[in-house]
């Protein structure tokens, strides 16, 4: 502590340039503690003797007639040098935060001190553990707590505690959730009565308050009057009649968002469905769905659900809610056996009503056995056969190279029970390609495909070539082939098949056919044939081997 420190920026721009310095958002002016200068486009903030309490977030701002730019000195937090470890301290403390129900909010602060450092979060004195709801982070001196799906229970005091080997430090702030403290109560009244619905709320001002009946906004006048005070609003209805029955909603908004609450006003009505279930639903096996209907009447209203005349009980598959006059039955992972007639019954002291819907669950088609890619001999008939499962009836469509095929002289299509097939008559080269079968029903489709090719006869890519050899030497013939496997290669000499022995070796690897001869004699002279055969055809090529004698020279001297 006590050492000088300097923050410095070099700037460019059209004069006149006006620099300003801020610490933690507050403007700085020259004093006995530090000097502020701006000369030759260099701005300096110089501390004569830096102390621990000088640490913080410094911002430099430069402006002219054209505009303003600023930079936060996040990397220049002043921490005086010391030979001892420094206890944690907050350079940016926690602040109060406002949020609304079902939103996501974030609390953060900046902390300095000697590392390693542990950061913990507390709500109303109880430590918070990281979870899907609470995301906790501590990165480069910034500690943050993110709260998802905010609800009224999240309101309270939050504390960030930073701890290292020297000590710990706390910083606290409040989370204020915008909520309605006093919900207007549902009322059951006689015709001609006066009704007052009141709502009180809490949060940051200013507020905008709106009242609705159903989806229609209400305004003062005629048979209703709306009053608003600082944290309270009332809706007064005079001489209510049956048509005034319904759902009344108070919506309160500020800059952070809006919340609303509702109350039902009933003027002695029997339970009656005003929005009925959809007549029917077509579902795919494994889907989730919901049946929803809206009922009006004098509470309490009892909602009961039935499937095929049997009452449905709450379970992992069946979830039931009845909120704001809307009855909902949610079904998950539906199966074929969930098909049937569903009924919702609404009942109160004044009467009952019911409505129904038909649920049809079908399984998407899928292949239990697919056809495979094959090679076909020319002029042969081909049968592509597959097995499908799912809920019939199925629509079967066949394609060749993405072009739809029609049953006729060339193609015959069949479907029987779970078997589907395509017959290709007298297969030729133009029939080769990618064949695809698509099976469709009311809830989905599935496809399988395979390539059907014409078996190729052997063809010599490189033929054997004539060669010569001396007696006692070696010779070799090689040919490169293509065609559908398996290919059988046979070697002949003077139209007689050659067999391997000590001096003759034959190979056929990687489509290369080879004949190796050693210990060449005069008898090896002649015409050699390489013959390649598969079930699609046969091909030959030939070459000559010339055997030459060895010459000997006799040398002597005369006297």
C-alpha cells in the first residue's frame, strides 16, 4: 500500500476532445489523492498513493461534437501491492434486482482478493446449491447467480460470500418479484348485487393496471367503475346480472413485465361447457396430447374424466388440471389401447354437463424386414420383398431413382397382409438403379431402399502381352479384369488348360490374373490364352511366348 498507480489512454479524434473519468459509475475530479491530465491526446489518472479502498471499476469516457466512446477498466482494478494475502473484498457489490414470475433473472457482483477463493450463495441465510433452477458461476472475478423460472417463492434476500485463506466477505441484495399480494376473490352472488373486486400488488413503480372480463378490457362507465391508488386497484360492478358472470382479470405491468390474476363471478349458473372438447383426435403411437374444455357455473365445480365409460384416475400417464374454468386432461406416450371415447363431466350444486371426444391412436409404419441390394442377370425376373408393421391401411409407393413406378407390363406391385413386393420383369441394363419403397398411413411413413444392378460379364481392362524368354529363363503374363464377382480365371496353351506344377504358378488377386513360368523349355513356346468367366458371360485374350536358345562360343589357339 502507498505506491503510486496510473491509468492511461491514448486517443484520436477531431478536437475538441473532452475526457472524463468515473469510479464505480461516479465522476472523478482532480484532488489531493489523484491528478487528472489530458495532453497530446494522452489521458492519465494518476494516484499519488494507492490504498486498498481505491480498488474498483474505473471507466474512461472521451467525447467530441461527433460522439462519445467509453471503456471500462476491468483489467485495471487497483489492488495495492502487499507481501501478505488479501482477504476478499467486493469491488462491485450485489444490488437489488426486480423480476416477474416465470422469467429468468441474474444477480452478479465483482470480488477481489488473494486466490484461491471460494464463492457461495445464500437465500435468506440458507446456502444455495447449483441445480437446473440455480446456475452458479465465478469467472475472472465476477460471481453470478442465475435463477430460472422465477416464482413468488424466489423473492427474498440473497447473499454472495467470498472466502479465501485470510477471511471472508459478504455482499447482499434483494430479489423483488412483481406479484399480486391480494388477489380478487371469486364471488357467488345474487342478481342485482354490488360486487367489488380488489387487487393489491408490489414492485417498482410506475404501474399500469388493466381490468378484463374474459379477453375484453374494461373501462369505467355504465355499470362498472375502476379505481387505482398507489399499490391497489378495485373494480366495482353495480347491479350485476347473469350476463356479468365470467372471469375477471387484473393485469399489472411495469418496465420489468406483467402479472395477472383472475376471479370468477357467478350469478347462480349451473355447470355448463362454453368450450367443448374437439370432436376427435388422430394420434401417433408415443405422442403426447391434451383434451381441454372450458366450463362455467357456480363453484365449486367438480371435474371428472372418463375413458370408455371408466373413470380416469391421476397417474404417470394421465395428468388432470382445472384452472381458470379450463379442464385439461394430458396424456403422455399414448398406445393403441388408449384409443376410445373420452368424456369430461362438470358438476356443481345447480346441475351438470358433459362433452366428449374420440381419440384414435395409430402406429406409424416401419419395416421389420428390408430388401437388400442385389445383382441380377440380364433377362431374369427380379423380386424385391419387404415386411412392414404398423396400423393399416397402408399406401405403398415404389420409386426408381426418385421416379414413381406404376404397376404394368414392366413392374408388378403386390401387398398382402404385412408383405410388400415389387417384381421387375426381364431385367435389362436400363432397369439398374436405386429402388425405394415408401409405406404411408395416416400418422406417418417409412422408407427402405436398395440398389439393383445388372451383373457384368468379365472384361479385360488390360490384356496379356506377347513376350519372349531364353531357355532356362522365366516369363510372366498378366491381365487386369473387371466384372461381377465371382470370376473364374483359366489359362490355356494351344487350347489345352494349364495346370500348376513346379514351374507353373497362377494367381488371381485384386482383379489381376497372373501366370508365372520358370525353367523355360522349347515346349513352352506357343500361344497362351487367359479365359475369364462368371455367370454373366465369358471373355478371352491371348498372347505368344517365344523361347530362344542359348549360344555357346568355343575359343582356342593355334601354335
